[in-house]
């Protein structure tokens, strides 16, 4: 059975490794991420939250999320930044457990929604969304890189 908890500093390189693997699977560029940068970013009032799913001996999945606010509804929420499960650990409900952890955390902090964006061809995430009772639509994600 797996446990879900905040990672120790020695687990951060495994999270970075998984972040690289996730983007490689999707054919996306490698992230600009190191274990040291991640450790530094996880502290402070506006820091994102990071939890790992661990099946000994190493981390097999992670979820990264952060508080957000929706001005249209004027409600606080949680933004799911990343969720990933290693291929060999998939199909055992680990993704659902990670997402449920985010939902439980958001409820405990009195957030009104959990929100994320995913590519329209990301079948596993779309299936997970539907399995958890979520909904998805045609949304384009836009950014201005500074």
C-alpha cells in the first residue's frame, strides 16, 4: 500500500525526475526545475504544496497544487499544477488518491473548487477527471512568459 505525504528533502530529486518523465511522455520540453530550486520554492506564505505517493523504496507519484482565487465567482479555490504517477504504478488508483488528497486539503482550507488545465489529448487525465466526477470543456490555456 502507498502512503501520501509531504516529501523529505531527499525525495525532492525523485520528484524532479518524475517532472522530467511526465513532460517527456507528453513530448513537452523539460522543465526548468532542480531539487534545490524546488526545496527553496516550497517555503513561504504563497508556496505551493507538494505531496508524494510512496511505495517503498521510492516515490511513485506526486501532486503539486496551490491556492488560487476566481474573480468571476469571487471564491477561493485550489489550482492543481501537476499530477503524475510513474507508468509502472498506474492502474491501481494512485492518481485518484493523489487527486482526492488535493480535494480533501482544499475542503479543509474552505476552498470552493479545485481547478486545472490539461491537454485535450491527455486521455489518462481526462479519464481521471470523469472518474472523480469532474467536468471538462474546451478551454485554451494562455500565458505571457516574462
